């Protein structure tokens, strides 16, 4: 009962933090969706890191390390620590500047105008929503697993997922992206602090780190035993997904200035290490402490260790840390999809079908965004009740799709000769190849292309690049007025 009280108290505190921001709400669509572009460096760092560190990083990483060993850290954490800050610097700052100059709220708005194509905007919207659903699912599934396990089954999994969705919906509705950023900052600090506390407490109860690791299967402590070199190399493509995540794009647009990106670029790698090192090590120790877990059961290894070594109030606090990691992602993702539906579908096509209309009012934009956030969370919750899959695998397939779309944003920002036909070809190639590899690899543990160790993301990414280049070169160059709009300092006569 103590654990339940502590976790519910934490959820109440998150609600307070998220809803207090409503006092600063200006009643406009810009304030609700991008916080009037006023977020500072520390909150931006916490928002970007918190929204990117999901149940995948806490529960999924420990569960994967349980079976595959120490190499899991190299697969995702080390590459993320290097790649993500580079994407923030080279892509994020440029998209922030373009978004501020043209008043964009979503990435679809940018790509649609960059290639002057409503059809491409609709295609990209559908693909992004389809890819984000598994990402949303891992948060709801993680919350339901955590609450069920840490309360000894007193709270059923369906109720745990419902609580997570309910709390997120309330503070996202009231606070918008400002409330989300504030709640993310608070929750990121919570799960980083309590995650470290979890590690030290469990390791101490198990007799110390050296003694505990001595009991672990030596194969799990050797990187090359369970992970092939080519798999390790091609996994570095996965973190490119941050360049196409809609929730990351949304947080980029909230920045006060280009200088605001300084903190995320500098401190993101350190934050990754603080979260991933304990998660992976606890997964290793879990193979000894809670042996015999198979399939989706490994998602709960960390929660089971907390329950075993830190009962009572401490278990509640540590469980709250897991909840913090989960909700700090789910809120931004659902709000980003709500923003896309509001601006890229309702607002855009309402005016498109009747040019005499001025579009949605400010209050109308906020209302539609809130309704779609509710719809997204409700659908995700229903799916979480019927799906029973590995959190790590769900995340990797979602990340694979987003990473494979990275050539789209690179071409938009850096290649003036790219065309809408190249963009269409690139996205369609991603869809076709992703579905092909997903069908072949979903049921196959440790699937790689032809058993070579090459991850599907590398092949799909290469196909996306080729499709973009070929599609652009065989089609008519873009209109110079479009180039003038997005490359004002480098006007090029592409038709000459």
C-alpha cells in the first residue's frame, strides 16, 4: 500500500507542475504548440533529453542487456551520445531558424513548402503517424508493467496504462508545450537522480559491483559474444532518427535563440551516460538476480529488482523514477502529433478547400489539438491492452523508420537541387523496404540482413539516399522562387 501511495503522490506532483504552467498561457496557438518560442537552454536540454529517453532507455535497455550483455550500451548509448548532439547542431539550429522565420509549427509544414507539394505533406504525415505509434506504445506498456509489478499485482496492467495516459492528457491539455517542457524538466531530473539511486541501492544490496559482476555469465560481459561487429557499426544509423522525430522538431521550435542549443549540444552525451550505464549494468545483474525471464518478461527485470531490494517507500520512489522517464516522452510525442493534425490537416485543408476562410481561430487550434491528443492517447492505450511485445524491439523498428527518413531533412536543408519527386521516391522507398524487413525480421530474434550482422536500417537508409538523388536528378529543377525563399543568401539560377 505504501508503494501505491508514493507513486500516486508523485503523479499528483507531476500534474501540479504541468498545470501550473497554464497560468502563463497566452491563449494563442503559437503559445500552446511552441511556447511562443521562449524556452531557455536548460529547459531545452531537459526537454530534448527527457523526451528522447523513454521506457526504451530504462526498461528496454536493461531487458536487452539481460540477454545480450554489455554490448547493448555500445549499440545505442554510445552512438546516441555522439550522433544526437551533431544532429542538434547541424540540423536543429537550421530548422529552428527556418521555423521562426516562416512561422512553422510542424515539420510537415516545412517540407510541404520546401518542395511546394501538398501531396508530399500528406504522405509524410501518414508515415510519421504510423511510425510514432510503436514509440507511444512503449511508454504506455512500460507504465502498465511498472505499476503492476511494483505493487505485487494489486494494480492491474490495464489500470497502470490508463493512469499514465490520464495524467499526461491532463497536463498536456492545460499547459501545452510549455507545461510539457516544465514537466519534462522536472521528470528528467527525477529519473536521472532516482535512476542513479536505484543503481547504488541494488548494487549495495547484492554485495557490491565487483562481487555481483563476478556472478554474471562471462559471455554477457564480452561485447563481441552476442553482437556482431557489422551490427554494432550499422546500429550507429539508428540515432539519426532524432532528426525526424516530430516531438524533437517541436521542442527545437520552442528555443528562444540559436544560442539556446548550446546546452543540448554540450551536455547531452553526459546525460546519456548517467541514464544508460546504470540501466545496462542492472540488466546484467538481473540475469543473476532474477534468472529465467523470457520474451516480454525481460521488460520487467528492473522493476522486479527494485521490488526485491528496495521495498516500501523506497520502492515507490524508484518506481516513480521509472514513471518519470515514461511520461516525459509520452507527453511530447502525443502533443506533437496533435499539433501536426491541427496544422497539417484541419487548418491547412480547411483553408485549402475554401480560400475565403481564414482558418481556425486561436482557440479553435488549441481545442482541435487537445481533442487529437486525447484520440492519440486513447488509441495507444487500447493497442497496449492487446499487444505483448518487447519494448526494445518495438523501439528499434520505430527508430529504424525515422532514421531512414533522415535523407529527406538533409536534402531539404543542404541540397538546393532536390525536388519533390526525389522526396516522394525517398519516402516511398523507406515505406516499402521497412515493411519488407519488418515482415521478415519481427519474429526472428536478433534479425540482421541475410544473417550478415547488417541492421535493416543501413539498407533502408542507403535506399532512401539513392531514391532521393535519382528522383531529383531525373526531374525538373525546383522553382527559383522556392530556392530564394529557403536559401535567401544563395540565390541560384537552377533553370539556367
